[in-house]
C-alpha cells in the first residue's frame, strides 16, 4: 500500500487538487478569518486620513499576479473612495497599465467616484528609479498628461499636488522588486510613507522593512486581501478564495505527511 | 464581443493546463502566443508611454520652434542612439560611452540610498528594540523576539563568513545560522505555494462562473 503511494502518478495529485478547488467553489463554506497586525495597520492608517487627502497607488504587477493583487486593490480603492481620499494611480510595470486603468474605472463606477476629481490614472513611464526620483521633484515633469492624454494642469485634483510633499501615502501593489525600489528612493530620499500589498512569493522579503517601519503596513497575498475585506465588512473574491485555499492547503499538508510516512517506512524496510 | 473574449480566455487557459497531462501542441500554441503578445504589448506601450512623450514630443516641439527647451533632449537621445553602434564592427567601440554613463549614474544614485535603506535602517531595526528593553516598554514576548532576531542575524552572518575555517564554536554558530536560513526558506516556500494555489483558484473561478455563465 505504502509502496504504491510512493509511486503514485502525479496526475492523480493534480486531479485531487482540482477537486479540492472545484468542490468548495460550488459549495462555499465560510471559515473564520483573523486579521493580522500589518493589514490592520494599513487599514487604520487610511481610515485616519482626513477627507481630501491624496494617496498614490502603484499597480506594479501584470496579469500573472492579478489573482492575488486585484482583490486587495479593489478593497483599497473602495475604502479610499468611501473615505473621500483621492487616488493617483500609476505603474512602473508596462503590463500594469491595462490592469490599473480597468480596475480604477470599475471601482469608480461602483462607488460614483469621478475621474479627475476623486482619482486620476497617470499610466506608465519607463525607468523605475528615475520615475520615482523625478516625481519627488515634480510629478508633471515625468507625467505631463494622464493615461488618457489630459494635461495634469487641467485635472482639478492635481492642481495642488506637485510632488510627494502633498501625498500622504504610497501603496505599492507588487509582484516583483518594485517595493524595495520605492523604499530605497521614495522613502529614503523623500521620506514618503510607504505600504505594500504583495504576492505570496515575495512576502518573506517584506517583513524586514515592516519591522524597521520602512513599511507602515503590509497586505500579504490572497490571505491579506481576505483580511482587508473582513476589516471593511465587504466580502468579495478575497474571502471566497481564501476559504477555498484552506481546503487545498489541508490536502497539500495531508499529502506531505503521507509522503513522509511512506518514505520513512520504506527506508526502514530496506535497512 | 465580451462573450467572445471570455471564450478565447477559457480556450487558452485549458490549453495551458493541458500541459499537466503532458506536453502537446495546444500548450505550445498558447505559450508562443503569450510570448509574442507580451513582447508586442510591451513594445507598443513603451513607445507610446515612454519614447513619444519623453523624447519625441519635446524634440519635435523644439524643431517646430514651439519650445526650444526640447533641444536639450538631443543629448540623451544621441547618447541612447550610441547603443545601436553595437551592430557595426567598425563603430562598436562607441557603445562603451552610454554603458559607462548608465553604470556611473546608476551607481551614484543607488549606492547611498541602498546603503541607507538596506544596511543602516536594518541595523537600526535590529538593535533599536534593546533601547526599548532598557526603557522597560517591551512585553516579555517582544523581548524574546528581539533577542531571537539578534541571535538569528549573528548566526546567519557567521555562516556566510568564509575568512575563518568553520570549526569548533564557529561551526556550531554557523549551524544555528543554517537552521534560521531553513526556517526562512520554509516560510518563503509556504507563501509561494499559497500564491500559486491562488492562481489556480482564480482560473477555476473564471472557468466555472464567467465561462460557465456563457454556457448555462
């Protein structure tokens, strides 16, 4: 029996994983969600901002990471628009332009936010570090127009925003090394407050920055998105997907335990 | 049109997942299509969001006499064009100049900021809790965490210190460092699994709800 388990066709495991996803998707079960301190810190920071404040939201990810980052982006945008906090959307990743503009438009339609008054999407400029440093002096020197080609001077919410001095917080939604770049150039050089929402792959790299206060908050993958939706009391894909994810994690943990038991039993027999 | 887009996305998703059974022409078609579309998209976007607003428009405004300040863009444009001398065996030595400028400017911008963000701030973050311990403002759990962090930093750095042979006490300290590294890698791997499973869940959700919605 255990020998058979050691030689199991990997495609059977694929089928088990797919079933562990499909069954809870069709029969949703709500498991309790506890909110971590870094997620709560970001939520409370935005909640404490006075109405009319401006934050910058960087969509530094592509379609390959939308499963983890779109739910948290939606929750953040909803919170900002509900709190009357203005949002400047930008991206350092070319693939982020379509993601960012579509997402902001979608949430603006839901909440009634107005383009140019409550939000603006500036789009993409190449040169990561140079873009960040340039905006520290003058945003209009890097983005003369928004993504739709409208000059910044003609956008009402940008009339009093020149550089980072007028921006209360930058939130970097990242699937790569962009958060480190924002910290290195915008936080160190211009003292801009930074928070991040990141994919599971890079969470571990972010904790040292959280511990030093270089990040004032952190949303970690799909679990963090579910926590944020819980804080806003606005259940959406984050909560739905983390419940499904829990079943897959149970399956994977079970397979790891069974695999190890089978391995050690077989090795003992061979000895 | 939206329904057509959903069907294309569903077909390509199934093509990619067909690789789980084995390599096949459908998977390769989707893979090559993805690579081609990605390169085309990035090229067009970089041209429209980078080259045209940052180089071409100011330069054209200078030529037409609308704004002569755009002439200054001629300097970086000419330096950038030197990269293309690589294609000529006679002139390829000129490529050293833009590379030298890039490395020089890049290092000048990066070194002070990276040192401060990743060395000075991290060192401060590691030793600062001890000031709070001295002031008596930390709980027992936080004190334990602060001490554990210093032990982890010292042991891990010792593991990467190769100027002394790892024997005797140094060997044991570096072994503790390996244990900290393993815990770090385990945490990173666990989080990676969470991320990858989330991608699968999103695609299954798309297939069942969005694609399924167009069928049933």
